[in-house]
C-alpha cells in the first residue's frame, strides 16, 4: 500500500471539516494515509519537502492553486507524486488535466487510479520558483496582489471578486498609457519585442476559469511541450475587452495585431522599465524589473 500525505488548506474556498473527514476516510482505504492542515503561507512547501525526503509516495493537495504551488515547490525533482483534490476557486492545474472539479468526484477518480504509474510532466520556473500552471508580469499580477490583501472578501465573493478587482484596477491604478515591458525569447534570447504592457507565461491551458468557462490566453498550450507566452502592446479599453471576450470564447484573439503569442519556448526573459508585480500560480511574488522564465522538462510526478 502506497504512503500518502494529505495536505489540506482549511482556508481554501471549498474546504470544510466535513469534506476533509469524508475525503480522508475514502483515501485511507487505498493508501497508508497521514493528514496535515496548513497553518501559514509557505507551510506546505516545507511539509511536502519533508515528505519527499522521507520517501512518501504521494502528496495529495486538498486546496487551491496556491497550496498546489507550494507542494509542487516541495516535491519537484523527486520521485514523490502529486495528487490533486480541488478545493479552491479556479483549480487550474487540476481542471486542465481533466480532473473533476468536485472534490468527491476527484477523490473517486484518484482511488480508481491508486495503483497506476504516475505521469511526469514539465514545470515552469520563474527566478528559481516552480509554477505548474502559469506566471505573469504586470496587470494579472496586480490583480493577484490586491486579492491576496483581501482574503475574506475573496472567500465571500468567489470568482466575481476577481472580476470586480480586475475591472477596478484596469480603470484605476494600472498605467495603460506607457508600455514598460520588454520580452526576449529563443535559446540565446535572439528574438525581442518591446513596447508591451504585460506578459503571461502558461505551462497549461486555460490561464484561469470564470465558473466553467476557461480564459484561453494561449489556447494551444500543451502540458508536454514548452512554455507559451501571451503579451499585449495596447490596453485601450476596446482592445482589451475584445481580447478578453474572444479568449473566453473562440480564441481568435490571437489574430489581433495587438497580441503577441510566442509558443513552445524553453527560455523567456521579461524586463521592465520599473519594478512591476509578478505572480506564479496565483501567488504574489513581489515586484521585479527582470525575471527569467524557464521550462523544466519532467520536473513533476503526478498521479491522477
């Protein structure tokens, strides 16, 4: 019987004591189970790293994308596998891999595959920190920064709190007149584009979800390929609204002359004229004037 550590974030949007109890009871039928609840930001990184060093076979996450990111940074590069039981708002990595968004259904699928061989997938890495789904510099990270400051409102408001925050920051508080982002890609950074307002790098698609609808900024991203980058050279209202609507729908925004889409890259450098907000998997990393984003093949073992 495989050893499993179940890491639960009690503050995640969809995690309740009853859900933890039911899910733990089900998992204990197929795994030698230990449980742990996170107590503070960064806690899951250390407990996941300790589990990997102790030879635990699987670390299961009952929580959102932030908790997943912490566990990923604890076990990346080790034989210990990640298992996903969605408990957050977006659950981007889980849903992009076809894992049910309902935690009970996801647990059922995991139990059906309890003896399966884990799959190894690539990760992204931004200045030494791994990300499983995406990272961003500029506008999206500005939203993440504000949302993280208002955790209670996030929990009460759900997806629509992100929407309201995004609209508010778009019209007030984000410079949409002066492009400050510069992009370089290729093995030697030989390709360049200046005059950009934001850059988003995806390891999986979609970028995020609003309810059941995915926001496909890089619609053709494949988890087993390199990283895809989305950038814009205009944030005029008409341009931005058109791009967002098409990214939620047909994906034809990639044809816009204001959209730069760079697919299947191993290395992307993002420079800014002044420090701008940076996020990875929905976690705010601070402000930077330069970041290096790399693809790391086969970095994560995952059971689902």
